[in-house]
């Protein structure tokens, strides 16, 4: 499971550095401040006990002033079933210190079925998830037997816990993705340059990070899009 998630981050466009307890993913672009530490554990409670060490080592490797407010931890945990574990998952995820935490539960059989389906489709992990998650049959299998199917529920867990996965919502007529349609309307209007600038400079920042930005810095980002005749 760890290999699937680490490869997924690479395919999304992040680079990584391997640590002795996990892998730290981040964007190479110096203007994108988003860090993801991926670890796997057999003991969820132990994560809270060790998180200070994880944080300090990862911060030293990242060597960036924006790290503290923009780091998340993906915690991978194998289960035999999904009974009697949700309370513990919530306790760990709601721990407010150091990391924003997301726990991804999985069963060995789910990973096995996922890899088989991925191999048969001959797609990247990223493309497979983004395409498969929108299929009606996938949703049906997930909904009818939540967490008790081949790999369908695993897909929804991944999308829920890793917000960097982008989904194109298809209109009922099947002609255009709504995201593409909306972007095209922006581009042909007068806001194309502004939209691109927001994508590049703000999309990968956390809300907390933007709140802490000095107004002069934000203005410096926006000023190139202003028409000099309108100043």
C-alpha cells in the first residue's frame, strides 16, 4: 500500500526524500508550500508518541520556513476488518499537534485486487483512480458493500484522504468535464491571467498559510495582472 501511495504522489508531480521512518513528499516549485509525510504503522497510538521526532526530522530535511503550517501526515494502517477501529482513527486524526493527520486503512485483499485491476488497465495509478472513481459501476459496488468489495471502497478512501487527487466531474450529456468547461469560460473572459496566477501561487497553500501572508506579498503577486491603464 505504501508503494501505491508514494507512486501516486510522484505521478501528481511531487518530489520526495526518503527518511528512515517514511517518505516526505513536496513540490519542487519554491512557491508551492505543501508537504506530505507518508508512513506505515502497525500501531496507530504509537504515531502520536513519535510524532515529535517525525516532525523535527522532516522539518530539517524540508529546510523551509513554511513547513510548520503546511505539513500533513498520511498514516497507512493495515486491518483485517473495519470493525471497532473508527474511534481510534478519529482520536489520532483529531490530534491537533504538529501534523494534519489522515489515516488510510486497507486490507491486503484490496491492494491485491487494486494491483490486478491496475495492471489490466495499463494506466498510471493516478489516471486509474481519477477515471475509475467516476464510473457508475465503481460507485455502485462501493455503496452496496462499503469496505467489503474488491478495491472500490479503497479508491474512495484514497480520494477522501489525499485532496491532491483531481476529479473531473462529467455533465450528464457526457460531453465536457465541468472543471474544463468552467476554466474555458474564465480563459475567454478577462480573468485568464488572474486565474493562472492564483493556481500557481495560492492553490497549494493552506488556509492558515494564506492568512499569515503579509498583504504586501499578496499585492506583489497580484499586481502583474492589473492593467496599468486602470491603476
